[in-house]
C-alpha cells in the first residue's frame, strides 16, 4: 500500500513557501543603496526586517529605533531580547533593501524574508558574482551573515558596507573585511534613471525654479541655474534699508531664485517734490535743473518768472522797477524767506538785469549786497545813451 505522507509533506512545504507574486521592481543601484542607508541607526532585531525611512535617511523622529539586549549568560543573538516594533537582522535587512521577492514598504513588519545562507547560492532573484566584481547594491554573504555593499574598497581592502551587525551594535555603516564571503547581485538592476527627453522642474529659493532633462544615456542632466520672474504690481515695491529719498524706494527682483530689494541710483534733482539726488532734501537742485528763473506770464497776464514751489513750477510776479523781461525778483519781492539765496545753494546767484531801451537781459553774478553790479552798470550806461 502506497503511503500518502510524501505528497502531503510536499503540499505543506509549498504552503509554507512565500507567495512569489512578482519579480522585484526594476531599480538603479542608487535606489537600493539609498534604501540601505535609511536603516542605519535602527536596532538589531533577530528575525526582524522593518524600519522607518525619510528618503535616504532613517526616520528616527517618527519611529523608535528599538533596543536589543543580550540575555544574562548569553553571548549574542538569538540569545537576546528585543524591545520595540522596528529593527532588523542581517538577512531581513538585505531582503528589504533589495525588495525581494517583491516590493514591500520598509515600514512593513512581519513579512517574508530570506536567511543569510540563501544569499550564498544562485536564486531566481539574484546571481552569484565574484567578490572582485562587487559594486554598490550587491550583497556579500556567508552561511551566517550577509551585508549590503554601498561603496568601494579603502586602501586596506576593506569594503564600504551597511549591515545589521549584531545586538550590541544595531544597523551600522562602516568599512570591514569580507574574507570568506561570496558575492551576489540582484536581478532587474538598470543604469537608467529616466527616459530620454523627460524633463523635471522644481522650485528653488523663494521666487525661482530650476529644470533638468533626461539625456540620451537615460541619466539626468545637471540642474539649471535657479531663476525666476521679477514680481509685478504691488508686490514689486520695497524699501531699501538705510537709504533716503528716492533711493529708498526699491524694486523687488528675483536674483538666483531669491527676492532682493534693488536700490535705484540717485538722479539730478528736478522740481517734483521728491528727493531725486537722495541727499535728504527735496527740490534743492540748481535753478537750471529745477527750471527756475525763466520768463513767464502770470495768471493775470502780468510778467513773471518760474519758481519751484511745493514740488511744482509756478509763475510768480516780479516787482522790478523797470519791468524788464529778465528781471528776477529778489527774495523779498517774491515773498521768499531764503535771505537772498535764490538758487538755495549757499553761493552767488545768477540774475537778469534789464537795461531800459536796450532790450537785452544780461546774466551777471550777484553778490549779497548787489555791489558787484555797479561797475557793470557804469560801463553799460554810456552805451545805452548812445543808442537812444
């Protein structure tokens, strides 16, 4: 009579095997190395395979790293006690870093994992490789331990690895000798990180963005310089710290992705009620720049000259005894309290003197007492008489 036990045992073995739903995802070596680094700092947990990540870094703020304690009289795991939800042993760590046999979140605990000895032989999901050919994202294993390669070798020949080192150490990044180990390389690795022609854009600074494009070798180009448009409308105005007058009225511009208040340069002072030359005083420029001292007709039709008053040019009447068209009123005549300094620059003024019957106005410097005019008038008087 045939026994039914061997087929039954075979069925039980199949039931105990992991559900191999799909091959591991296509990834770059950088993806695997990044996932490996994200476990550094978590505890060693015999039979464990989970941790929390924040990109390529461990998320020790949201998840407790756990602790491993060697039992009294013991020398290490499995004679140890683990507390906390998260942690991994060496094979659980590499299983999850490699995402074999299928993708599972690193935070998922109590899921299928291989044992160290599995990585020493050929498998559907990895191939043996010589130790001399190891590269980042490969594994190196013995029958009792397995590590993840994350870099090259140092001057002494030690390998750059991440491993679940043991109860007293946890998951660490270090250099170590791998004498007696054999190499393994996961399937479905690719050097491509993008599809040729793809583009990515991301924000940078506080007003800019940058862009990169996938090259023909399916690797990303370098990011472009960070830049952005200048603000417009009400958001464009800003105040330049320490500046005065119009130089304090700045304009926001986006420089290398950061908002900067651009200070304008000082300009010639004109009659507009503003401090154009940024010296702290408005409308204190020269008469020529302000537009003062030019003949004009007042509102009632009388003769006058231009004057800058409250940020605007106005025509003010004169009280000259001769009524000449170039006769600039004295400060007293114009009702101006500036004590004879028409140009308001502290120096001599230039005025018009009208000589009756001659019809020309002559510009001469005038001192504070007008005495500088007397020699000129004496010379011009005979000429005026001869022309009558």
